[in-house]
C-alpha cells in the first residue's frame, strides 16, 4: 500500500493552498506597530532621529514562508521562479541561507560551465533544452532596471562525445532519444570526424556524436551573480549563515495494511550567523534543500534516514561531496577556435578557454581513486598519471602542453544513480529537494528551479515531468540511471 501510494506521486502544493508562517491571531501589522513605538520613544527622549540600540541587519527575519538552504544557482533559481510564478506580487516571502558568502568553495563557480543535451534520459535532455533557452535569452528573464545587461559569454561550440566499439551501440541509442526530444545531434564516423577535426587521433574511436546547436559553455559566475541580483530586486532576503537545526512536529500514522509511518513538518529553522555562537530561529512553512554537496547533512538534520534500514523512515538522501580537479594548460599548437568540448571514452575531457591556446579539462576518478573530499587541495600527479596520457593520445599536439594552474571543486554526487533529486520528501512533508545532480546541476538550474517552484505552488510538475527524480525512488529501488556523466 505504501509503495503504491509513493508511486502515485504528488499532491496539492503547500504554497498553492495558501499555507503561510503566521499562526491564527498573530497577523498584526508589525511594521506599523514598530513605527508607533519609535514615535513614542522619540517624544520622550531628547535628541534627534531614532537610532536602534544595536544593528540587526545581518540577522535573518523571524518569519519566512520559504527558507532555501543553499545560495548557489539551484537555490537561487528556485527563489527566482517562486517569485516569478507567485499569484500576487509580494505574496511569498523567501529567505536564502548561504554559509559561504564569498562562494569561494561553491560548485557553481568552480565548474567548467558546460551545457549540453547529450544525455541518455529524456528528462535530462528536456531540462537542458529549457535551460539553454533561458541562458540564450538571459536578459529577458534576469534584467534589472538601471543595471547593465548580463553577458554570459556563451560559446556555442558544442560537445563532441567519442565512443569505442564497445560503447557505439549505446551512443546510437542515446542519440535517437536526444533527437526525439528535439536536440540537434549528429553521428560521425571516424573518417568524418578526422575530416572535420583533423587534430584528433581517431585510433580506438568507432563512433562520435556532435551537438550542432545549443551546446557549449558559458560564464558560471555571471549566471550566479545575475540570479542573485534579480531575486534581490524581487524581494528575496539573504542571510550569511549556517543551518544548524530544524524544529518539527510529528504525526504518527498507520496505513491500511498496518505499516507505521511518522509524518514530520518543520516549523522552525535555526540559523547560526557569521561571527556568532548564537542562532536565530526562523519560523517557516517550507524548507528547500539546495545545499549541494552538503545536502545529505541537511537532510539528516531533518531526521531523514534516521529509521530502521529498509524502511522509508530509514532511507537516506544518498548525496555526498565528491572532489573533482580542473586543470588549465597552454598548448601553442593545440586545437583552434572551432574546437568543441571533447569527451574521450577514457573519461578525460577538455575544452578551449579563451583565445590564447589555453584549455580546461580533467577526468573523473574511478571509485577506487576517489580523493578525500575533506579539502580542496589539488593532486597534480593525478593529471600526469590519469589525464595527460589520454589527452596526448587523443590530441597529439597535447604532448607538449604545460599546465598553468589547477583547482578543485565539489560534485553533489548522488551515489544511487547520479541524477538529481527534485520535489518533496514523502515523510518530512514540507522539505523539498533541488540537489544531487552529480555535475550537471549548473546547466540545468533554470529548469530545475521552475520545476520545484511548480510543485510547491501547484502540487505537480507542469513544464517538465520530473517524477522519476522524486526521493521515493531511493526507497523503491527504482534507478533513473544517467549514462552520460562526465
């Protein structure tokens, strides 16, 4: 019974039903009261204008309809679409809590900024098609009056996937799905590949797929700052701090076949602000877990996964930080301006960076090689031993490359099926997810934000049906396996 109910999906949206943070009898005009109090104090005290006893501008508000944990592009996109789709301007109060206000360790700004439609799952293809339309018309969505227009520096040079004999059939099937969903992708034989890109060594390549439109890369920092600027203009509040606790109520239930479940509802979020040992409670109606690589920890704070193994109560959010290296190198004789982002069968990839024969690239490690995610130190030996040999084999000019710098960032890695987690939790009924995209969250953020906002407001997905990405699948054991992960 429980499993069948989980497969049926979503119910009415919480915000769509008018659920707010104010309890009965507490909807007074607070700002009006404060104004009255100020006037009374001024009338009895000597001196000039009112000045508060202490500065509380750095603190979060006491009430917010929605608290979004994580201020990267996914969290900001949810905030944007909530405000854009609200029925009445100012109807929904949104607070974004971000612990790294410099974004120095944010996955968004440490990524290579790629966008593609070459995925194996229809949902991922649809997400990227929606998002590329958003990105290519960015100023229609994110323009702010009197501010300069955004320039994402979108480079539509495409993605080029290479397949060995073993992977050729899978690539053919993937391209059929991609074309069916509307992506412009062509298949190339080794001879066609050599003719179009003469700098590639086609040894070991049986087939290639090449994105003809709407694929390439862009400036992630520009998108992040553009979203932040826009949502602030729409009234979204920000707090630099860390969520340390959720206060919730429980309701014990029994299904028709005797299964016992406990439904929880979060009423309050505790936020520890920067440079303080104290927390600020924020009363709320909904929490969005968009904490990226750390979203598993946020889920644990809400009690998710703290039950008997094999039960829904004991099903964890399987998202953890995975460290990935990005290297920048110079090669005077390297591929020219027409070079796409190339993904080799070995797992190595690269793309051009700017106009000066510089290139970005790397390679995801095997499970046995996974580095310690406890820091963002770079392993330069990894490039020499695991990346450069494959690059030089595929592009002979890279034999003479020189690494100029490198950095590391985090994937919000979904260990279950390397795909996103979107929508509500089945038991913590007012926690929603926008996480776990395992490296493709940046490029799909505009579409994911809309999807999460739609579920919150209407109770179901409208633009793109992302039901395969619901949390329920972890309990049911139903993988939404994505095979095109870089």
